[in-house]
């Protein structure tokens, strides 16, 4: 039995090291193959979606009047060309699609973290002011399914209780979002190393290979991150309503949901044998080409949606409603190139992960001594999920500081 298992593992390893060429018959007489059709569709979608995303990106870069917000918006907008380019490369260079997918989709946690930081910037531009703001809120209860789990584990005295301190709640959300960035980076390195040693095997759910373990850990990490992102939105939506957060979180959630789960479902259907190859569509295209084509098409639609979700008009100094100081200027440099460099600098992401790890492991015993555990809380409408916390501009701006553009 052990010998059979070992032979199976070696066979799978050889398949990964030398993936078969796509050999299909034409979809119709004198036509093209399914794989060629997928390449054409993906290439067209790459051009269209990148053009549409580029319009919005350079709109923000040229009107870079509020870097504390727009750097994160630009990062989010780059999801479109990154996803479509990755999809095209995975289809065209299908023998190396595992590497393109692992490296290209590393941008996903970067975008999720950027969206979370954008929402925080809507609350207040500086971390200190954000922490002061959350010190004065009463956290609403967790969204489903945690309330159901609370009933089984002691309610608000059990392990799934909501934090009493708004600042502790904020830090829990912070760690839950940024953990995905850290884990995805580590998982990508491990997966690429495993693939180079023929131990990844994307087409197999065998526990002898790394793919199934990477998939499980990644699924848990992205679910936690998106769950806490939604929790954060529900807590703060009334405080940032002027920024239309619903359509923004819809853009992010749909992109992540579709790109991750539809690929996971197709991968499960093919690896379990529920979808089988035929003369016109081989298993290689079911596994790789189909999900990437779907993503390419969807990115064109999301690029259009981003015009409504992330417009640059509020940041045009002459007409933007958010502009409070007529002396403000654009920080993007010539043609917005400086803005693009600033947006792609990942140093703030590194610091955010370090801050989360420090809070998690340093000073745990002194956490309960924070004043937020004793501060009187405002009426936050816990039952309805609405908050009415004071704006940082009203309670936390130091002398000589302004909450406008700086």
C-alpha cells in the first residue's frame, strides 16, 4: 500500500514538472480551439480593463490633493490591471501558470489592507486620532455567525464576546485584516518553493502535496479578513457616510469573492472528477483557462463600477466638496508620477503589520489599564448596528492642527 502511494506521488510530481500541452480540436469546422479563444478574450479584456482603470488611476494621480486617502485608492484601482494581466499570463503561458497566479494574486491582501486603511483615513488622517476616536465608541456585536457561537460559549463572558473597549476592538480588527497580508506573503514563498520541488501539485487535493494546505490556510485567512472588514464598515458607516462606503466595499468584496471562490469551486470540481475533459475542452483548460477568462471579463465590469466607487472629482481642488483650504495644491508631481511612486511604496504596510504584532504580543497584561475601559460610551445604537460616535475633528484635533488636507 505504501509503495502504491509512493508511486502515485511520483507520478503526480512528474505531471507537475512537465504539464501536458493543450491539444484540442477546433470548436467548429475551420474555427479555433477553446484555448485560443480564451487567450483572445483575455487579451481583449486586458486592454479594455487596463485602459478604463488607467483613466481613474491617472485622474487621482494628477489630482493628488489628499495623499492620506488617495494613495490607498490608487492601490485598490491597480487590482484591475494586476488581475487581468495575471489572468492573461496564466492562460497564455499555461505551463507556468502556478507561478504567475501565486505571485500575481499576492496583490489581493495588499488591496484589502489598503481599503481598510482608506476607511480608517476617512475617520481621521492620523493613527493617533483614529485610536482616540475608537476609544470613545461602544463596539456593536459581531455579525453572524459569531452571535450564534456566543450562545454556545457563554455569551458576552465567553471567548467570542465583543471587546468592552473600542480601542481593543479596533486593534482586533486591525490584526485580523493585516494577518492576511503576512500569511499570504509567507504562503506564496512556501508555495513557490514547493512548486519548484514538484511538491505543490495545483491539480490535486492529496494531503501529500502543499496545494491543499495552502488553500485551506488561505481560505481561513481571507475569510477572517473580509469578515472583519465588513464588521468595521458596519461600525463606522454612519461616520463616513459622506464617502459612500457601501459602493466601495461592494467593489472590493465582489472582486475578492468572485476571483477566489469561483477558482476554488472550479478547482474542486476538476480535482474531484465532476468535470472531465473532452476532445474540445481538455482538463488543462477547465482548470486554468476558464476561471481566468471569467476573471478577465469580470474585471472589465468592475473597472466601470470603479468610476462610481472611486471617482477623483471630490479631490479636484477647484470643485471638490472635501477641499476645505483654498491654498491646497496637488502633491502628485509631473503627470502624477510622484503620486504613483508614493502609492506603490509598501513601507506603511510593513509598519502596520509590525504594529499589529507588537500589540498582540507586547504589553498584554497592561491592556486592561487603557483609559478606554473606563470612558463613558456614547449611544451607538448597538441594536440597530448604527453608530453616532463623535467625529475626531470635534474632539481630538490638537492646537495648531487641522483635519483637512495637509
